[in-house]
C-alpha cells in the first residue's frame, strides 16, 4: 500500500493554447476520470448512502457491497 507521501492528485492543464503534449495529457486524464465519475453517480442512486453516518471503514465495506449488487443488476439486465 502506498504511503501518504506517494499519493498525489493530478489535475488537467488549463488554458486555451496548450502544446500537444498537454492536450494528450488532458485526454488521458479524462479517460481515467470518467469511470470514477460514473461509479460515483451510481453510488449516489442508492438511498442508503445519502445520509450515511458510520466509520470510513464501514462506509467502504458498504460501497463495495453496493458495487457487487450494482454489477449483478447490470449483468441481469444484459
């Protein structure tokens, strides 16, 4: 597991006139960000999480369980 010193947040480059390398980095960033945003949107649809008051550990376990249920629901619909 990485230490806190190893963790960082990458943000996209701002501005209109960016070099191609920064544009490519922004596209890569968007590809990584999209699935996380969709996952958060799905979690928000579960009412149990709207006013959740518990430890972060329990919240993490609950989110994992919801992810399993969500994936099962998607598989059943396919």
